[in-house]
C-alpha cells in the first residue's frame, strides 16, 4: 500500500508514518519545516523527505491514501492536486479508525489525564502479555514509537479533542467509536476552536453518541460537567463511575488501599499497595485505567500487581532530579485544572518541604487575555510560585498584549511573581539553597530554551 503524508513532521503524523513503514507500507511525505526529534526519527526509519517544501509532483495516481496533517493549510498545493484528482484523503484519526475497525477500541477522552491513563493501561497490558495496538500522545518508556498498528485484537487510543485536519473540523476523538471509553474530566481547553464552555462540553456529548452499541463509558464522578453528559447517554451504554481511592502518604510514598479478598468469615479484607506515582489526579487516573481494563477481562488483583511498578508518563509529574532533601519534577501542566492539581499533588506528597513551583504560559489559550482569570488561585498550594511568559510568543500568536501585572492579578495569590525574562528565573533559582525544598517545572514549552532536565540536575544535585 502506498501512503503519502502531507505535513509528515508533526508529532502525531511522523509516528503514524513510522508505524505504517514498519507495517510494510510504502511511505512518502512532505513538509515545509521538520524539527527534532521528528527529523532524526524519520531519517532513522528511512522516510525523511529528501527536500523541505511542498511538491505537487508527489501526488500521483498510484497513491492508495493521502493523510493530511493539521500543519498543512487548505490551499496546500499537494492537497489541491489530490482533491482535483479525486484521490482518497484521510485525516489522521480517520485513517487510524479505518485501520482498526475489526479491533476492540479502548478510547481515553477528557481534558486532562489522557496520556497518563493510556500509559497505565499499556503498562498493565504489557505486564500481563495482552497484545494491543496503541496511539498515545507522548513517547513512553520502553516504546520507540507513539503508534502501533498490527494484528493485535485491541487498540488503546488517546482521544484528543483537537481538530482532525484543515478540511475536517471535527475533534479527533469523534472518529474512534469506542467499545470502551472514558471521560477523565472536562475543563475548557482549545478556546481558539471552541469559543464557549458549553460548546466544548458538547463535544464530549458527541463523543459518547459515537460509542459502539452496548459500549461502556467510564467516568470521573466528581465532575459536574461529566455528569451532564452521562445523564444524556444512550440507554444501551453502560456507565461506570470512579473516584479517588482511599490512600495514605508516608515518608514521600503513596499507599493505596485495595481489596485483598474475603477471609474465612466471608468478610472483605484490605491491604496497602505501594505506588511509584502520587497525587489525587494520578490515583483517579489509576482507577479509570482499572475499570477500562476490567471490561476486557483483567481482574483487579492482576491490575494492581502490574500497576505497582508504573513510574508515570513522560512530562507528567516526571522526576528529573533528586537528593536526600530535595526532588525536582517536570510536568506538561498548562491549563488551570492541570496546574492546580499538579501543584497540590507535589505539596501533598512532601508537606514538610517548601515547594517552588514554576510555570510557563505558552499555549494560545493560556496567553489569551480573556482566559487569564481561569488561573485564579491555581498555584496557591506552592510556597513560592513563579509564572513566566514571553511577550514575543504573545505577538507571534497574534494575541492582544498582556502585562506581568495583569497575569499576577489573574492568579490572585500573594505567592505568585510573574517574569517575562527566563534568565531572571534561572538566576533566581540558582541562588537558592535547595535543602528541604522541592522544584516543580510546568510547561508545554521550555522556558525560552532551557534544558529542564539538565537545569534541575544542576540545582538539585
């Protein structure tokens, strides 16, 4: 099968290209810019375009499929030629669905926790020897590609709600038609696409409408917006709620309380299970993963034994440095709900240590003046909170200018200081005595070019 990728350099696109190449497909692609690590990974696979730029000559009659990435525009010359020739053009999620129609699809949806839940499920399935394909939003430990398509009976899909392609404005997760799906939380995101919160919530209603007949929805019962969606479910869909399990934190280690079976008197007994992860959100994610895997026959005892060795997903409360009295984490957190939960989790895990929490406003939503009030009190659990944004990035995204004073007022707590120069932040952190202090670095970027791992090791080690 011959497949051509328009905008092959994207994070999701280049991983799908690698997966299809490994499956034996003849893969070509094009892009007007390809950054690392996509560039090196495509080159290693032997499918890096020989030249940068769009070339309509790549579009030929013998192509079986064209996969169109979001980075391309509607007037892309390759796309226009393919349309004129009547060739089959897929969005990324549409093609994935076309490849997985005969599999049992387990789809993770929600504004936060998707990558972690997906990672947890894949970790457990790997430990139990359950063959599965997957589509995940971050490179996981032990995996060299974010996509796998094979003859496995299952596929675990991270169901992103962002748009499918420049010519298909539907959210990606509307394509996947789950047999088992979840909604981990609903917190307004992608405001450049979904102009109101009601419109955003509506996308999750459509998501559940797309479930296969007699499907199962696993959902977090503490989210009022999710309950609104659950109350409108089709009658054939089974709904399974989850919540934060009982747990204790001792000496920086989280123990979850799990069922251990019945005793001779027929009474349920319980035991503590030591985890390598922590925080309410992570524990909720764990329960979501368990319920989803229960639906394909995984027993609770199997799940808990396997999950005890799970160390987390990359950039999701990922530990990057540690000594006897300090630890440093990095996290992808940028939306208000993720930010608040991540800060609270680290403080809860180490209540006796001071927490220095740094976050970067980097996404379109986070830098939008009208959205800033959603960050109110999101960093209140930190002993010292540092917020950074680049005015150059604001200008590049063609947004209305914002000021440090404006951002500080939006966060609304006295522990927050706002900077627009990342060098000032690194100098400030280098000057600190890190004994009995923890560091949390949160961004979907890198604080204007800082190697977060190396910087944390410099401070903590």
